[in-house]
C-alpha cells in the first residue's frame, strides 16, 4: 500500500423540492432477454472470456468476441452468488429539510465475496449504506450460499472514495465511528490528500482526512502525492507531484509494489478492479502521466480529480469514474478525454458492457470521447447506470441521455437511474428504478443481468 494525502469536497446541489410520488417517467420494465443472439445453450464452465486470469493490463482488453448464442437463464438472480460479480447502485433518499442531500454509493461484490464500497453517500446516508453491507454479509455472502467463510455483519474489504465532495464521502465518518462502525479489512482508497480546494465541504473532508491519518491510518491508501501534503483543512493547496498509487500491482500485496504494474484490487475468481486514473493523472503503460493542467486555485474542479476504475470478470467490463468531468467548460476540465486516450487498449473497439454515468448523469460529463470509447455505435447491447436522487435537480440531463442514447450506442440496452430527479431529461430508454439498481454477471462474466433484463457481454 502506499501513503496518502489530502483533498476536498462538496458542492452540493442542495435544496430541491421532493418529487411528487409518481411524477417521474419510466418504469421497471418486464422480464426481457436482450442482446447476445438467440437463446442457445449455457456456456460451459471454464468458458469465461479471456482476461479472466490475465495480467491486469492485457486482461482488461482481451476477450473472445462471437462465442455464439448466450442464455442467461430465465430468472434474474435475487442476490450475489459465488463466482459472479455483483454491483448494487444504492438508493440514497435525499432526506428532509432543511436541505435534501444528494448522494451516491455502490456496493461491488467479487466472485469470492470480496466487498468493495464505491463512495458512501452524504452525511445522512450512513443508514442506507450500513443496511446494504449488513444485508450482503448476513443474507448473501454466507457459507450456506457457497462462499468460503462467514463474514462479520459490517465487514467491508475496500472502500473507494472517488473524490472529496460531500455527496460521495459525507457518510464516511458516521460509518466508521460510533456504535456500529464498518469493519474495513483492507483499505480506504482515495485520490490522495493533495490539491484540496475551496469547493470541498470542509467538515466532511476534515473527518475523512483526520480518520485516515489517525485511527484508520493503517487502512489509508492515497493514490496521488505531494510534498508536503495538504493539511486536513481547507488551507494552502498542495499541488500533486505524481500519482504513484496507480502502479502498485495487487493493492493487497506489498511485495509487488516496485514492479510498476497497474494497480488493482483482486476480487476473486480472476476478477479485478483496476485503477485507471486519479487526481487527473492516468497510467500510461508503466508510467503515470499528468492530465490537462488545471490550476490549484480552482474552486470546483474536484470532479476532474475523481478516481477511475474498471471492473473485469471474464468478458464482462464495468467502468466507473465518480464525477469525472469532460465538458471542458470553466470548472469542468476535460479529463474524460485524457483518460480515454490513456487507456485505448482497455476500451479497444468494443468499449465496456456497463458504464456508471459520471457526475450523476450531468452534462459536465459523458463527453463524446468518453461515450464513444465506452459505447461505440456497433449495435451491441450495453447499459448505463447513474446514481441519482431527487436532490440532483435536472439529472439525468437531456444532453447526457442524448449522448449515450443517440446513434444506437446502447443497442438494446438502457439508461438506468436509481431515481429520476425533477426537471430531468426523458427518453423511452430511461429506466427510473426508483430504488436500488442491481447488476450481476452470469457464467463468470459471459453475460449479466441488469434488473430484470439479461445481456451478453460485448467481448463474449
Ligand atoms: Zn457527486
């Protein structure tokens, strides 16, 4: 593991009226089998796409296309099962006055039951995140369901804080202290305590920083560095000098840290979560390169510093990047294009299966380079997931929906959100789950279920 540094947070789309019940568009959708040809037999064990056990780099872009008919079965799984990857985009209600709070968090489960939280929501969302962790550990990731060992009710292996805005880190303090703290076994990954700007929610950032420099210091995994690092308060900026945390190999092992391999979390069964970028740096081969420079006096470029990750399991790929910006407008530096250009081999010609929409599907993000790399218009079915609640007024933006949905980028896929916010865009392909969005691979990544719909992986 590597040392860490300091950062920032907040900007909140605060006060927004709650949406009247039933006022939003979209609906669940029936049980439909989409993508991947026509029926046919189940893939055989051992058939997982290339990359299942490949190197971190090569594994991300290999894959066998055209394996033939794919059959996900007839019923969506009710919860995680051994050998598969599960991703839950959690429902995080905005709460009540004085300020409805935006917030997003996701739980990722690996084939061996490794549990990763990707962001933890706002300061009022600890209950929802804790409940999801408890549900996973006590109802699903159990020996009775085929996992190797029982887990503590609040056990979490990794926490990734994509960036230091309050809607992503606000629940960290209540989740790691008090009467029911999470038990974090491996580490808390963040962009580093560097380049912390004034748009941060100072108290939330301070809580995270002081915890990771204090009682949780043994779990502190900061990716980017500076000398000296920032203080745990909004003070003098400490510009990042590099991001060595992107080249640590297996993040749970220290004996490979000098080999300059891409940093990844092992999820079991050959699945992994590789870190592609952080702090507006990206790995390029065995080097880490700084992206477009944006000043250390900025007021709201925290989004552009988001951690970028790619989950791979067999042929399956899931891309997430927090609130990464891409518009290039003031305060919205185009880091998306830089990440895409740095990782062309990962996207290859077929992109990914599922993309988490950056920044709650707002038009600051999902630029043309990003959506083209993730979802080329080739007729294959792909999906987009966004973590939204009604405090994110206008999310998903119509421009963002259009970016992903025009040109048949998603084939038979959908744009699925936890909750459509007031005054948001519309599309027949926008699905308002009004609740948790669930994704689970089948046949070790040959395909996946997203809610009640099944899809073949694009690399299959
Ligand atoms: Zn956010």
